[in-house]
């Protein structure tokens, strides 16, 4: 098993892989970028502005994947657009559905890198867990994803593409504010979002745009392991809800299980939470706290958590997450009785501390379990498995 190594790993910026046919993928581009690409393809400024507005609506509001669907653009222009542009989606390598309704997709980028996304349906909401990187090297020791190597950042197109694909799968076009199955987004998939800040910011601006995907910033949560220098900027430039992977209340334990704590310590992190723009009692910071047997789950640690939150006068709630074990994991799951005792102490301290119900464990889609196994299977093997599964169902 990989042990904690680098504590401040930032992916080296690299140019996205270009399509072999030379066409530009419009998914992930802003209104201004679409207009500029249309001009670069030969349209005059006035026509590019008009066509850009029309294309934006069709792509992000109506979910169009072909220019022929765009009925307010002259048919004569469709071939020109199709020659220069494409409205892409991630390639789906594998899609799984859990017994509890959770869905997980294994996706493949044009450069053959794989990443995953998860949709979690509940009675009153549906949450899409979106990845921001291929792999992760933060090496949080309880997290299966953290045992992968960091390959690269996802592009804004690849991040927005996850939302588009989920909308496709759920039949949620045209985009509308009411009656949605997909109501919330959490940047809690593979990777550390604040180490891919520009792409995450640009993607979420498209997701939040009222003329497009139109998801309120109050329904989007960005989760960080504690990249302190980027937190204030995230609040100012993105403005979504903040979740922090806390998981410990002492330097010794957090240094072990969340190694970035050696770079940005607990006190520094909590001060950054106190300074996060827009936080109030109606818009609280969420602290994620995975419950590890005999490591971070004592009554004394629960009381220390309450003390720290009060010391920094934080508007916060705590999500207690039963540990999702995986082969080779160095920790065990806290007992239900221990988790309840911890929760009760935090609640008695005046802080909400619900216990999260694990979802999608049977398809390795639960919190901390995202780790693609595609490197162990060829595409032919995946196709064969899919055929066998279909035959079994038929």
C-alpha cells in the first residue's frame, strides 16, 4: 500500500489532447470562448455573437449533441458547424448501479486516462459526485483513491462533461429549475479540486449560469483536504459551499491520516474556514470526519472537535462518515455504538453531527472508494463482462 509521500502535489499544467479530426469541443467553453471560436472558424463578429448565444442555449439548456437539432440556426450552416466543432461527452467505459440506486460511471478521456463519477439519489435530492483530477496523490491514508498516482488535472470540458452525461442518463433536458432528479453537485470525486483551481472554477461557472445548466451555487459544494492558500480565492471567485476533510482534531493524528496537514496545519486550516467568504448560520461549512476505530473516534476527540469549532466561532456542521474498508486498508471501522456516542457529544455541544449512511458500497462508489480498476482490465474484457451481465439479466 502506498504510504503518505508528497504533501503538496500540484499537477504540472499540460495542453489538453487535441481531437484527431481537428474539431473543437464546445462543452466546457464559456459564452465568450464559443464566440471567439466561431470567429476563428471564419464567422464575422456579429454572426459569431448571435450564433454563440444560440449554440450556448442548445448545448447547456437543451442538451443538444448535434447541430442538426438546433432549429433556430439555418440548415445551411449546420455542415459548417459540424466540420469545425463537436458537442462532446465523456466516453463511458462502464456504468454500474448499486442495490441502493447509486450509479457509478467509469469514464475515459481522449488520452486514454480514466476517471469516475457517482450519482446518489435520495428522497429529497439527487447528488452528483464529480471528479476534478485523474488520480490523487494527497495520500489520505483512509482513502482508496489516495493510493492512485496523480496523472493530470481534468479540463473544464471534462468536468462539465460529467454533469452533461448525468443529465443525459437521467433524461433531464431541457434544463429546468423544478422537478429535477439531479439537484446537487459535490466536488468530492477523484482528486483535490483546489489543485485544479482554474478548470474547476470555469466549469462551475458554466454549471451555475442561469441561461444554461442553471444550478444554484447554494446547491454546489466544493470539498478540500485543506489547501489553505486557495480557500479564500475559492470563496471569492466561485462562491459555492465549502466542505473540509477534517478527520482529526490533533496534529499527530491528522499528520498521519491527512498528510497535507504537515504543510497547512490544523490551526491555519480552521482560521481559513473562519475567513471563508459568505459563511453564516444558514450557509455553514461542512466538516467531513471519517470514523476510524481507535484512531480518531474517542469521546475526548469529540469534545475537542466541539472546542475547536467554538474557538474559531465557526458556523459549521460535522458529517460523520463510517469508514468504508477496502483491501489492504490500515484502519478498521468504528463500531456503531462509538459513532453514536461521538455524534451525541457533538450534538450536545450545539453542533449538528449527522451520521452519513454509506451508499454504493457494493459497486465501490461509497465515500473514499473511488479508484478505477480499468488498468487491470482491457476494453475487450470490459465489453465481455458487460455482455455477460446483459445475458444474465436477459
